[in-house]
C-alpha cells in the first residue's frame, strides 16, 4: 500500500498539488484522472521521487519515502516498476535488451538467469519470437507490451503507469488495460495508473481519484462514478466520452481510405 498525507507541491507561485491525501491499495488498480494540467503527472513524479514535495508524507507500507536517505530510497526504487507514456523503450537496444536492462541495474542475476527472466516476462505479455527485434520493427501495441514486460521484470511491489493507452487504437488499448489489471492481481501489486481514458476507468478502475484545481476533488469506485453529482467530474466524463467518440470515428475513417 502507498499512502500520501497532506502532500503539497508548487513551482514558483503556481500550486500544482494542494493538501493531497489518499491511499493506493495493494492488489488493485488505482486510477488517477483529470484534465490536462490538473497535476496528475506531477503527482506521480512526487510519489516515485522524481520530484521533491514541498511538504507532506509519501509512505510505502508505512515507510516515509521523503525522510529516507539516498540508499534507502534506492532500495524502495528496486521495488518499483514504471510504464512510461509512449513506452520509452531504448531505440538502440533490442526487445530482449530492453527487458534485461532493469535486471542488470537492480539485481545480481547472472546473464543466463536474466535472459530466462526476460523470456518469462515477454511470454507473460503474450510476445514471442521478438527478442532480437528493435522497437522500430514492432507495432505501437507491441511496444507497450514490451514496456510492461520490462516494468515487471524485477517482480516489483509497486507498478506506476503514465497514460499507458496514449496513441493506441481502442482495441489495442483494451488489451493493455486487461494486461495491467491481470498482472496487478496476479502479482498482488499496488498499481497506480494516470489516464484520461474513461474506458480504462470503467474497465479496470478498482479505485478512482479525480484531480481538479490541484486538489483531490472526488474519490470512489468505478461503479459509482457515472452516478456522481460532482459537477466538475460530470463535465470531465462528458468531454472524455465526446473526444473518445471523435477519435474512434477518425480511426474508422482512416481505415476506410
């Protein structure tokens, strides 16, 4: 479990995160939604330590990440898996080398053991016979699956995903959603997903947080989100659905040409 207590973050005079408190529960997909500029990505960076908070606590199973020294933070980072927007694979490395990378950085595994683990992770995301291909030689959906394989290579306790469906067609996005959810349950991880995709919310959102004006504006289960009387969240849901429909029509028209 990850717990945030009264977290604040500003850049100059601009407040990005204001008095944010919540719990991200183990074995569940915890989704953070909100408009562009609402602070979602900054919040994620604060949680993983890429951005320092101005005040507050970030607790990993009761351990205060903010107060840790460099070595202690490094030990926590060994327990993290990251799925970046766009996948962020190394273009100069093969698929296999990309998955092996965190194993070389964070473990003492021998070369044979690392290759075995990489193969297992690739098979878990339903990828075979792609080990020696480069990212430029595979599709966008396959890149995301390679990125997931890399994220789970070290068998993390915590999985962080930043817009995992960005740039994907609806069918492939559903595959990635299901994969993230299944892996979360299978490995009993604490998974935190930043997304603007309402389809993802309804498919895998065990717990949903809505950010608005730098604050936690709504929190609840996906089953209750459509019946909310929160005006700002209602507007966000409506606009998200409208934009999704436009995007699907554009993809359909492109496919006909």
